[in-house]
C-alpha cells in the first residue's frame, strides 16, 4: 500500500469488551497510536470491566438469533450492494458459498454471516482468534485480505473438541493472506493441523501493556524474609487448561511442609464452580482466594502485591499473564506446556515443571518461597527479558510487516 495511505484494519472478535483479552487491547491501542485506523466488529457486547474508550469505531454485527425472515431482510440489501459495487467479489462469494455449503439454509446462514464483512472498506481483516477465523472461514476464500491470529487454545485445545471447528480452521489457515502465531509452538501446531508448511505464517509474540512495562514502584516492593508468608498470584480465565486444580494440590503439599503462603487467583470463567469445590475439598479456604475479574489497573495492583507468578497450565501458548508478571519483576513457576518456555527461561527467569506434576510444582514453589534473593534475581531477569522481546514497539513493527504482506497479496 502507498506510504501516504493510512492503513485501515478491521478486527473481528466474539465479544467486546472481553474479560481475558488485554493482549488484544494492547495491540489495538498501540496500532492506533502508530497511525493505523482500527475498526472493531464484534458479534456480542461484552461485560468486561476493561476501559475501552480509546476505541471509537466499534460496531456490533447483526444478531445470529434473528428469525429467518428478518435475516433475509438484512441480507438482501447488503448482497445487492456488494453485487453493484463489487461485482467480482459478489461472483466469487456465490461460487464459494455454493461449493462449501449444503442446502439453501446453510447457504443463507453463511451469506448472512459474512456479508457485513464484504461491505467494509478495510485493507485487512484481522480475525483476532482462531475461533473467529473458523467461524468466518469462507470469507478468507472470497477476499484476499484476511489475517488469522492464533493465540493458544485456538490451536492447542479447540481442534480436539470439534471436527467441524478443526476443518473450518484448516480452511481459514490455508486461505488467509497471513497467519499470526504468537509463538513457535503454535506455528508448529498449525502446520500439523494443515498437514504441511504454512508459508504465510509469521511468529509475532504478544506485547505487554505499557502500564506493566513502566515497572513496579520501588517503594511498594517488599522482599519478604524466607520465613514470612509468601504470596502467589495467577491471572487469566478460569478454564481447565490453566491447570489450577493441580496448582491447588501443590499448595496443599506446600502447606503440609510448613511453608506459609497465600494464593490469589484473578479472573472469571466457566471453571469457577469446579475450582470452588477443589478449594473446599482440599481445605484451602483460608489461603486460596478466587477474587474474580479485575480491570488492567486492578491486575497491576494484584501483581505488585505478590511474590511469585504461579501458572500451573497444562495447555497453553505463550502466556500474556505470565509476561505481565515478569514485566513487574515476579519470578515464575509455570507448567512446561506449549510455548511457555519461549517466554520463561528455566533457572533464569523462573522454574518450569511438567504439567500436572503437583509434587514438582510444590518443590519449585518451596525453593522460591525459602529464597527471597533467588526470587529477586529471577524477577529482575524476567523483567529484562520482557523489555527485550515483548514490548509494543516489537509488536507494532511485526504487525506493520503483516499488513504490508497482506497489501502485497491483494
């Protein structure tokens, strides 16, 4: 695209604002500051406490719950607009829809889904997660300006749960102009999914929000002595893949060894009831707190009040939560799953343990709990690692290259 042209990026998300997507908001805010026009298109209105006043161009896509006559009433004028203004796109859309749908009802459903994206004037359409790309897979076959982002569960767990999702995601990956993978492990999983190399796939690590990069206030940092109570923190969705129940087993073992500790788990999600049962059954009600969702400022406060970032994940890419903790000087104990080791260097910025091995988790936590100097050294090294690789400056440069790649395919 011409150097004088201000790029327009349309970002397609499920809900906006959302509880667990601070990494996405960081990217969009930084892109706007760098001159990119960001247009958000969301399927639902979210209820997150995150502040999103910075994003002034948000539109909500037509509801998929409407009765068929209402959907047809919305679809027909949009289809007519595309036919008159973009006839080549219209012809290609008809061909793709006829080839990849079974029956009139599915054809109408898919046309209703993708039509609002076909009328948008954008240089690139960024499907912020794999589940969005899978849902709008046929769009990637119609217009050559789609960027598919794979952030973790997109390639790690969702393909295991649904054959339809897996095939749709594969279709989107093969037809996208570019695929953004947040780590090398995610890229390898995407290539295994499609059964070969993905020359359009680029590794672009996530960036940590500037509020965390500003670092801790030195007057607020407390180096607790070895015999004092050590505070652990976890942030993110309450989901089975985070391995929080295994972490609770480790905490029970740690308490049995006489190590005084507390664990605050920040976030919400579908797994809350199961975690509440685990807290009760393991007798951890006095030391484990499920504190619910927090906005960005609240998360920073939680991290500043902790001594160790605890992330007992069993399936992950590179964790935004872990990087935020590292940016504020926290050493990490994390499950060695997916791309975690691309952010955490074992023995330098934290300790990695085999997923689900709660005894090894307890051992790692005990080492750090009893050694405040080691915590301080690992925390400082972790912050330096984040500043070297996971800043908005690094991400902005890589996303600009992706936009240029998409512009070159159009």
